[in-house]
C-alpha cells in the first residue's frame, strides 16, 4: 500500500497544520497539502506561503500545492476543487490508497497502521470526536471518509449515493468529501479527532468556513469557548464535554 494523505488548509488552520502533517506522516507515505492565499470568500492571507517557507526544508515526503478559489463559484465548489486537485496529484505520484482530510483532523497512528494491514473493500468511514479545546471533546453526528482505494475514476464531490452519507434525520458527511464509491465502504472503529473550534483566531474560521451556518452561531461559539469545562453541555453539540489528555500535544 502506498498511502497519500491529502490535507486541505487555509489561514485559519495554519496554527494546526504543522501538528497535522507530523501526525499524518506517521501512517502515510506522502502528505500533500493544498492551500491558497485567498479563502473561499475572497479574504487574503499570506499565512500559507509563510508556513511553506518555514517548513519546506524539513521533509521530502511533504508536498505543498496551491489552488486559488475561482471567483464566482460557490465556496463548496471551490473546496471540492481543492480536494480533487490533491487527489489528482496523488494519482500522478502513484498512490494506491488515499485519505482526504482538513488540517484540524488527527488520527492515532498505531490504529491507522493496523487498519492499513487489514484493509478490505474500497474504504472506511470514521466517527468523529469534536474538540472545543485540545483537552475537551464530545462525540459528533458527523462522519469523515478515511483511507480509500485509489482508482482512475475516483473523485471527491457531493455524491449522494456515497455510503453512510445520510440517515433518516441528518446528513453526516461534508458534501465536498463524499467520494464516488457506491459500495465497498465500511464503518471503522477508529475515531477522527476533529479540532473543530481549536484555533488561534476563531473569527477567521467563522468568517471563512464553507459551513455558512457558523456565522449565525458566532455568539454561541464565543460562549462555548468561554464556558467550556468537563461536564458542560455544549451549546454547539448539545452533549456534555468530556475531558481527555492532550493526545496530539496541541499547543497554540
């Protein structure tokens, strides 16, 4: 198996990008990072370029790519373009398997390496721990696509038939990350650790996220970050927060 992680980033997740790269290098052969100067809302930042200049000399298994949003396209469409750009590069460099992620998503390396050894079918979907701080989380209803088999005609996009996307009550998988597989997808016991609200500048995330609902929940998010403690009922997820160790040693 030649596994390539494709990590999408913009300025709001640069504070986590170094941690994310080092995490994914522990179970992936190559990490492809796809970023941009502009957000999907035309906000400019030099943060990605500055990160590349600082990081580039340290590891030849990391490849940095840039893809700017196309003006006039919906944020979701531009985000999907970014993921498929990374997927194309992964195909070009001979990946047999791939994983699509954001820069605030982490996995326990030992578990992922075992999953690689027992890989079956076309791929896996993971349940999500949503983190408010590096040591406080709750389980979320969202799911993420994990390791998948590479194929010439495999793409990211809003494919409604991708397994586990919908239940009776909700959509569970980001529309930019549903893959063009119709079957052969299994639910994994391995968790994706999603550092959802862990940012140096939470307003950058709120103002530029493809999840437009975040803007209407701005005050709710501020209150969440202010009041977060073990047992606190999350305003955002409607579940109690659980305390854990700083598993991935995140320090902002």
